[in-house]
């Protein structure tokens, strides 16, 4: 899988950018904001985080200005009925922080402005992404904890719920992992 690209901007199309990486031109679909930024930098170097989307009929690249934006795009793709073009349109609808806040506040207005997203689909997006929006794992410290716990089989929503419940103290990654496992173990025993 391709995780990022670094190359020279050769051309900007309506919703994509052609990036020359060592003589190979990659078409990378981007948000309107990124396309506009790249249009001012033709001939200059760009580096972007990339999602490599594989389908039966195509291999497409989607570029983002941050890992956080890519994570939101991938979270949107995990929702039944949301494809990459719609996910990109949702990211075009508002800045990422505003989009996350709208999801956390269960405000569907921004989402329903996107072509193809009605009230029901907006509510489905809000329901499925509420944990992503409420617990913004922005720190590298928390991302390490989440990755470690996902690696041993816990779901992201369960991890995020547990981390929100932990006291805000200066725990190391190892301490936080250990404490989260204890809390999730108590939760599991409570359901037996």
C-alpha cells in the first residue's frame, strides 16, 4: 500500500492533482482546499498522506494534508453506503474540526449539504462516527495506546470509551495500556 507521496506538482485538475514522483505521474484525488493550494504550487514539491483505495475496476489514490484527515476519510469509508467520492465530498463540506464538532453535537446540517447525503444517512454517519468525533486521539501518546490495544484485539470504540473514563493524569503509554486492559476486563466480566 502507498502511505504517502513526495514529488513535484505537474498539473491540477478539477478534483485531483498529478504528482511526478521520480518520473512517474500519480493522479491523487484531493479535497478542494488541497487542490487550490496545489494550484498555487505547480512545479514545486509536495508531500501528502495518501489512502490507496483498491476496487475491482480501479486503483485510486486519495491525498490529505494530515494523518488525522486521512483517518476521518477511512472512518467514513467504513460506513455502508459511503464510497471514496462521497467521503471526499464530506471532507469538502467543512474544516475537519468543525465536522468532528458537528458529529459530536449530533448536528446533521453540514452533512446534509453534501450531495447524496439525506437526513437518514447523515444520522447514520453521526451514529457510527460519534466515538471518533468525541474522543479525538490527537496525541501521539494516545495513538500508541490505541494501536497497542487494537493489536491485541480490542475494538476502537471500546478503547476510546475506556480511555475517556480514565483519569487525566500523566501516565506513561505502558501504564495507560495496563490500566485500560484492567478496566476493559472489568467491563467484560460485568457482561458475563
